[in-house]
C-alpha cells in the first residue's frame, strides 16, 4: 500500500482497460506517496481526465508537465487534442507545430499501434480532439 510505483502500475492497467476514473484514484495515491513523483505522472493523470471529458483539468496538468519537461512530445500532442476539444484551434495548431520542433520523427500512427488500449476507440477520442482543431494527425505541419 505504500509503494507509489505499484499504484502507478495499477493506474495504467485501469486506464488502458477503459476505467480512467479508477486510474485517477490510483495516480493521485501515487502522487501523494511520492511528492517528488516523476513528471510523466502529470501526463498520465492528464490523459485520464481527458478520457473523462475534463479537458480543462487535463490542460492544466499538461501545461505543468510541459513547463517541467519541455522536451515532451506526447504531452504536446495531448495538449493539442485538449485545445481542440476546448475550441482553441489556433493554440492547438501551435502545440502541434511545437511537437515536431521537439521531435521531428513523431508518429501518431506509431503511438496508435503501441498503446495497449483494450478499446481502440479510446485512442481515437484523442485523435478526434486533433481533428476538431483542424489538425490532420497523419501529416506533419
């Protein structure tokens, strides 16, 4: 019960199985147990909020992650999707552009293949956020 990494592992299982609400409970426990938690936990916490439709909270967490780890590509992609859902297409497109400045080899198709979502529609919910921002997820800016 006191190992933050175990709670993080359980959170990942819940999330990829389609239960982001249960994942948030475990992620928050991991954060409480280790106040110096890895910044990747901010991204993971954000993706769970995204899946539950809490785009404003996801955005806040992603902005914190990017501030603490500017080299991130996945958080920039998810932030672009959040901004698309929030109706901020121009800001989303700027994040999409910045993603490729950080990692010119980024591939959403690759992420789609390797993320172990039980229900592939869960990943497509993120892609839909990009499309709402008028971003073609298969093209580099």
